[in-house]
C-alpha cells in the first residue's frame, strides 16, 4: 500500500523530514504545510513528489480537515508552536495518526521549570537552578551576584532556540534580566554553568517504547570559533565520533527512559520526538535541555544517515514494535547559509536561482517565490549538506559545494566540523 504523509512546518528541518519520507518506496506523496517552494524543486530527484499546502502551522482545525480529506496515513509535526497549541490532542480525537507530544507533553520543551521538575522526580542529572517569576527582578539580580559568574540564564518559554544567555560580565547579566523580566515579562531560570562537551541525542518515545535515532553536534553561535549571538543553528555534523554505543545506551538508560517512565507515572505519557541536549561532564552525561521535536539543523544531517526506511521507523514508533535501525557507514555535515545581519534584522529578497544545480545537497529554510525562481525571506536561507566516508571528507565536500554558490549578501561559518572534540 502506498501512503500519503503530511509534514507540518516550513523550514530546513521539515524539508529533511519530507525528503526522508519521500525516499520511502511505501510513500506515494508528501504534503508539507505550509512548506516552502524550494522543497518542490525535489521533483528532479528520484523520490515521491513533495507538494506544499497553503496552511499555516497554527491552523489546527484546517490541518485536521486536510488530513481527513486527503486520507493522510501519518502526520509529522516539525516546529514547536503547534505542539504547544495541542495539535496532537486534536488529531488523536479524530483517530488520525500523528508524531508528536500532547499539549502536556510539549511542556518538556516550552516550560524549562516543568522539565526540571520531571528530571528531579526521575532522578535525572542536570544543572542545579533557581526559578524566578518576572516580578522577582531584584531577587534574581541578587541571586546572580550571590552565585557569581559563570552561570546560565534560560527564558521559561518558547524562544525559537534563542532563549539561552551565558553572560560574560555582571553588567551583561543585569541587562539580560531587564530585557527578559521587565521588558518581555518572561519568567527565568538561572542555573549553574556545566563544564563538558555538548551534543544532541534524538529518540522516538511512545510511552515506555523508545527508538534511538542517533546523535549529532550543532553550532549555535553566529560566528566562527563560537563567537557572537546564539542562533537557531549555523551547522551540524553526525555521527559524533566520541559517542559510542555504550554512551548512547547510557543516555537512554539514565535519561530518556527515566523521563519517559516518570511521564507515564504522572498520568501524562510522552509520545513523539524527545531531543535531549546532553553535556558530557566529569560526572557523566547530564541534561542541558529537552526539546519535543527534531532539532534544526541536526535533522538535516542526521536523517540522510538512516539506512532503514523512515516510514518503517515511524510505523514502529506508532505501533510500539521492535525495529533494528541501520545507519550508513558515513559521516554527514551541513553548513547554513544565512543572510547578512542574522540573527538580527537581515537582508531579504536575495535571488537564489543558481541553487537548483545542487538540489540533492540543498535543504531550504527561509525562501519564497516559486520553485523556478527562489528568493530569501529570512535569516537562515538554506543548508548545504554532504555525506562521505569520514567527517573530514564530508566537511571538505560540503564547503566545496557551498563555495560554488557565491551568493551576495550572505555568509556562513567556516569552522563547521571543527572544535567539537571530547
């Protein structure tokens, strides 16, 4: 039986998910709502067609109706906003298969304090922290002076990957407190600064059923050598050379499974993607944060390494059946092309007509226009990806391809694949 799949979202992550489904012989058509016109350029590839649907990610009733009317076999939620709005709850009420957490489960991402409490109940290692409501500015400032630098400040809520601040001076910390607590009126966590190397672990969780999807390293800072502001991600690579099978299993046994069991015990079972931001400290792996969806840009370089049919993986997740996932014996690396000014106000309407020659290696994010004539609409425009036998080879290949574009008014980091050693 050939299946139709609906992906919710519009960026590079959703393009990667759509392509993974489109490469399955079991899938005859992939819809992406709203998608972007760069995805439809995949018609030149040997895969099922990808078609964009003019529905926003928050139009939940219309998305439910589309899934029913078009006999969608499974829906996969990319971004966090519809999860927070309860899209999974709505789909399930209509007996529609969907990958993602319920509104309650999504709090593991959209409430840092909720996640900390779950980890505390499950005895999962994470940074010690203090929680402050936005009215408690003076108490938060006093706490910063008491513990002293360095510390980490995390906004309690969805911030599109930009809600974490590591101040270098107390003046910078005070300015951040004013912006977050007084201007934005957001609650805040202040937590200890953990020392170690960071990476991301991805798993599909269905109550007590867990499928590990692997690990990746990403680059959040806008500039080379991790300088400048945090972004939604400027590049990534997988697999992580120093994360072996034993460490991967330790993360499942000591983090993912206890959290999944705790959610079940609390009467709020978790389903969907659990993205665990891990830091490997001298005291073993600890949780930096949870997201409840696939990460961007990690998804774009991790999914091409799956040798197992992605539709089969999702079926196993939904039905809680055992599956052995095989991976390509390769490394995968991706570099984000961004518009000048990102992550602040940036140039738009940059012509992208010469990217189609590299379609198999390009995943589109902030683009508009038509599939024949693309232009940039946002900060992160596209990702150039490459797979090769070694990380060095994948890195060289990706940069060679990126250099062919030479698109004015854009930039990219030159050190993706470097400086992430254990």
